[in-house]
């Protein structure tokens, strides 16, 4: 121990500084949890207070005598003198203490509060001590430094109930039972759901944060949205959530319109199915497959036993929207032609509006579904519909032919990543919509285990150039997932993009459906937009602009807590996209 520094102690290479709350530095009236700001002051700050209960009879008599003396003195003091108000305050305090002890049965205590601040170097220590002093002023308290008394303060801080007389005298404060009870120290802003997944650490007190997205008693819905600049850590957050949900035996589906290769290492590490959709990929998810063939397990739990609505009608409606994304401004006549051609296409396979027609005669085997080629041929048969077949040519004999066939990937895998990176710009909107529809079907069929649909940059369906039908479907999809026992998670670099279509109608609908929001590092202009939408305080807005990579503001209703996302070394190795880390890994392989 090095005691030669006037401002701190040096113990095992760590700097320790001590402060005390002055006896006259407390607020006269305190509320519940009035010490909570100091308890939650953050890393390197600890609080210690002890109470000395005083004998009731002796204390009441002493207070009564002191009050009588002050009243007598007050008669001889003019009301223009400074000590007139001081005597008035002393008399009022005495009467308050007497009433609390005599009428309310409260006990009288002497309270002493010490604050310990530690850091690895003197500069950091000074910053933290200054921050504590500022925090105390904001909490209507006055903290004094234990200058030249840090060794005595260190011994007083130990749990020995032995205090330095000088520090004890300066820090002594009268308190009744109500004020002492309101200082209850075991109150914190911890988020620790019993069945939750680990997200990271609370930046206020370094406590672990666990959230159960499926706890509908605590959260009205488990949907979440994450916003932040490129490189802020959104993909890391999304992948860590998905991986930990999979560890809880949930079904996880990612839809990644861009940079899908970032998701492949973790997908392969957990034994998932990586599906790369695009002209150059052989992977295919059948666009015309009808997948909702059985009653929803989640609905069955609520008394539902079977589906009575027509599955074919649902699929025809969905395919009509998918088609309209690629050919804008369809007339009513063209929409009717599309509808009729789809019904005929399925009819040639023996599939009608009767759900039983989806199965072979044994009632178990599913009939083979049509492909885009068959729909294309039907449109080509009639002169009035030939012009509608042009859109499908790419899926039949063009560059997207591999996307128009039968499903040839494992759609039953519990961890699926759908990579849409190589989709041409003119097909990306329709393909994202198709992938989202597939994920929704899987969600409905797996409601009993709970599905998580996670999408990086799902705002592509909500941008200014999007189709209102697709945007409306996306908004309804997010709400449907909650009703089927699942959760949805979306990310975006900016909130403005999500508000670009129809004055933000659809983007606001999705945000309203996401009870949980992560706001990661942003530029000042974007942070101001988020402040207006989420009603953040000025301090929270400044915090957003100063976050480091992996840090964000967790917003659940009116509760806003800054957290630092944490991943294990193996998770980080599979998730990281840092060029420095990737170059170092490549260099290690070469060596």
C-alpha cells in the first residue's frame, strides 16, 4: 500500500479514492431509492453506508430540549437577521423528528455514507471522482473528498463497523426509519429474466442482461428492432440473439438481403442450413409450394383443431402480390388474368380450393406442386395473357431459372440462413418478399416451439421505391408472428429509410409492433430523428452519438438502459467482420 499521494491510495497497483456525503449535504426530503444513483454509478464506484441506532427516550428528550432552547432564542432574534431563518429551520426539523418518533413510532439513526472510486491510473480516477461529484450534485447531495485521509477512509470502508472519528463526525446525518428504509440499496436497473438469453452487460452497473423475448407476461410482444451506423454492431447483435435462441431449442430463420457471407460461418458452426438464392446458386425454395398444410400447433393449444380457410386461395393471393412487385401498375383485367391462370395451374395438378385435394388418396402424401414453368406455359396459351408471361421468362429460361423450380434444400433445419446477396436489383424486392413469405409459413407451422424471424435490412421492403402491397404484407407479417408465438427482429442503418413510404405509415406500424428497440451508435442528425420518434432525453441522445462498437441503448417502453453486447471468443471468431481481425486470421493460416 502506497499512502504518499494526497488524492488517492495505491493498493496493488490500483488507485483508490474516497469521498463522503457531508452531514449537511443531504436533501431535506428524500423519495424511494434516493441512493440508487450512487449504487448504479457504474464501473469503479462502490457505496458503503452504516447506521447507528440511538436510544429512543434519550433522543426524544434531547430533541425536545433543543427545540425549546431554539424557540427561546428566537424571541430575542429579529426577523431580519440571518440566523432567524436558521433557527426556524432547526425548530421545524425538531418538530418533524418528534412527530415521527412519537406519533409514527419511527426510530432515530445517525447515518454515515462513504463512496469508493477505483481506477487503474490517476487520470481515469480523477475523471470518475469528478463524475461522482457531479452525480451527487444532480441528486441534491454534496460529496466531499477525503483529502489526506484516504487511508483512514479505506479502513472505515471495510465491513468492520469501525469508522474514523473525524470522517464520522463530518459525515453524520440524522435520519428516521422512513428515510433509512428509502435508501434500500438492493434496487437496480438489472434486466434478468429467468428464462432469458444473455445479451451483454448493463453499462450502469456492469450487471448481466438477460431477456426472454417469449415472455408475453412481461413484454407485450418480443419483436425487436435495431438501428445504428455501419459497423456499430447490428449484425453481431442479430447473430448472437439468433444463436442463443437456437440453444433454447427455438427455430431461427435469417433473411439477409446483403452481405450474407457474414452469416455463413456461424450457420455452419451450429449445423444450420445456409440457402443462397440467386442466379449463380443451385439452391431453390419453391415459389409455388403450399406449406401451411396442417393446423397451427400454436392455434391448436388455444382450441383450434383444423384449418377451414382455403390454402389455395391464400397462395394465389400471395403469388399475385409477388408478381405485382415485378410488373408495376397492373390493371384490374391483368390482375384477374393472373388470378385465373394460377387457379388453372394448380387445378392441372388436381389441387382445388378444397384443402383435402392437396394430398394423395392416402391422405398423407402431399401432391407434387407446380413450378413457374407450368404457370408460364398457361399464360402463353392465350393471346390476351401472353404479355403477362414475359415477367416469368427469367424464371423459366433466363438467368433466374434456378429459382423457379422445386424446393431442393432442407427447410426443416432449425437454423436457416437465406442469403439474397447476389440477387439483381430488379429482382431483389420480389425475392426478399418471397423469402419472407417462406419464413412466415415456417413460423406458423412451428408455433409450438417458437420461431424467430431475423432480418438484416428488412427496410428494403419499406423504402421509397417499394410496393405498398409488399410493405403492407411485411407489416402484417410482423404482427402475425407474435400471434403465432414467434418473434421478429429487424435491423436498419437508419430510421429515415423505414419512414420513406407513404409518410412512414408502414415503418411506424412495424416500430409500433416492436416492443424492444436497440439504438446503437449513430450520427447526430439520425440520433435527433430517433429522439423525436422514441421520445429520448437529451442525455440519451448524446449517449447514442458517443457509443462505441457493440454498445447500444436498450429501450423497452419507458425503460431505457445502455448495454454492451458481449459474445464468447468462439462466437466472435465466427461473427466478426472486422478487416483487422480477418487479416490477422488469414495471416495466421499462412504461417
